[in-house]
C-alpha cells in the first residue's frame, strides 16, 4: 500500500537516553559476562545478574516507553501484545494504558514484579511469566503485537514471526555496532549489524525503520507487519 513503507534514518546529536540504563547495561551485559566463569548465553547467571540489577527502587530503564513505540503506537493492531524480555515493563505497561492486553516474559522475576507495580501505578493490569527465552517456545499465530527491546537473541526471530497472527506487528529496538564507540567493550554478539533488523524480520512488511545515533547511544528500531 502507498506510503506504508516509510524508512527513517535519523542522526541526532543529543538525547534523553537514560544514563542509568546505559550503566546497568554495562554491568548486566558487558562486565557481567567478562567476570563470569560461564558463557553469557543461557541463563541461570543471567537471571541472577538481572535480578541483582533490578533490586533497586529506581526503574533502571525508566518508566517511559521507548520513543519509537510511542511515536508509532497508532500503527499497532488492537488486541494481544507479547513483550519479550519485558524487564521493568516500561513498554508493556504503556501499551496496557492504551487498551492492549499485555503479557510480558522475562527471566527476572524481580524485573517482572516491578513491571506489575508499574502497571498498578497506572491502574492497569498485565500478565507476566518468568521464563528463559532461550528455552521457551512461542505459540504460533497467537499475538497481534510482539515487542522486544534491548534484548537480542537472533534465533528468536523465526519464532516471533510465527507467533504473530496474520496482520500482526513486531516492534524491535536494540543497540547497533556503532554503540561500541559509546561503550567500548560491549560484546559484539549483542549488537546489531547495519540493516540487520531488516534481515531478521524478512518476509514482514516494514512500516517503519530507523537507525539512530544520539551522541551517547546508537540503536536501530523496526516496526513490521506480518502479511494477512
Ligand atoms: C536491557 S533489559 C531490557 C528490558 C526491557 N525490554 C526494556 O527495554 O526496558 C534485558 C532484559 O532481558 C532479560 N533477559 C536476559 N536473558 C533472558 C533470557 N534468557 N530469557 C528471558 N529474559 C532474559 C533480562 O532479565 C532483562 O530484563
């Protein structure tokens, strides 16, 4: 359809990207694996690390959704949302306030408790499930919307596509390789290559895409729809 595929490439020089988020990312994703005797992937140590990170009154990723989600919420079909690696719930709770029926999955029960508290703060309800996404299998053709921000597990993408209902929409955002200039030592395997999100969601219709460099963070975002 005309005008449906809008690709936006932004380059900004300043941003409100939460500094606490970057700090906890550094602790969670960079220093954690370096000091851990276990491989970073798969999971008991991830669970402990993220439970520790989230053991603070403060919302380390903030309480506001990522701007890309807020800017494009009108493009989402109303209905069920699955928030993968929901964390403290900033995105899922925002969608619940917009009338979506939200389920969040995360390996950290501490994060999900904070997500539930955030939902209560807004007077909405969400469902949460503690699970390791490296083991968990998503049910096919089930969700109207799937969101996944700042959690990169490449082998999850075929499942994301399959778990969307026909006409369902995926929203994904995470750091790109350029982010290494702001956090040298950030593990490359957790960073997106140029245009990689377009490849990972191949087969879906891309409605929005952006690659952003804010001057203190570099990330890419995509919103793409499964064919009906
Ligand atoms: C950087 S946080 C992002 C949280 C949230 N998506 C956001 O943007 O605010 C990464 C999240 O991934 C979760 N996580 C890490 N490994 C996981 C796994 N194997 N299965 C499920 N969640 C996992 C962590 O608990 C953490 O909440």
